[in-house]
């Protein structure tokens, strides 16, 4: 029963995110690891309200708007490679979440 490591990478900087994902893909190719993905998700547009004061009050600046881009990669098997990728240092603007799942074969 293989382990599947799912890496979800997100960033407000699409270029930096795509560079990071490309680097992971190239490492996988050099090691002979097969990846599923990257699977892009639709960008998420977020708005954050900004208060003019720290205390109570009506003063507000215009909301801050930004976009978050997300890519998902699945590594089937190759636990050592998956561990090394998940534990590496990522650029400050790239957020990474890792999940591991053990999948059973159909008919097992």
C-alpha cells in the first residue's frame, strides 16, 4: 500500500510560486520520481479591512486586496524524496502544507 504525500503550495507571488514548483518538478525528474501535478486551483481574491486606529473607532482605510495562487503536487511512494521536499527551506513568500495518506489498491 503506497503512501501518497500531497504538497499544497500557495503564495501571493505567482512567479515565485511557479519557480518553486518547477524546481520541485526538476528535482523529481532527476531522481526518477513521478509526480502528479502540479494541479493549479483558481486564484483566490481576498480583501482585508484596515483600521486607522488600534482602539475602537470608525476610521478605516480602504481595504487591502490581494490574490493567492495555489498549486497541489502528489508524490506516490518515494517517501524519502517526499520527506526531503517537505522539509526543505522554501522562499518566505511561499506557504507549504504537507499531508500523507496511505492508499490501498483496488481489490485489496
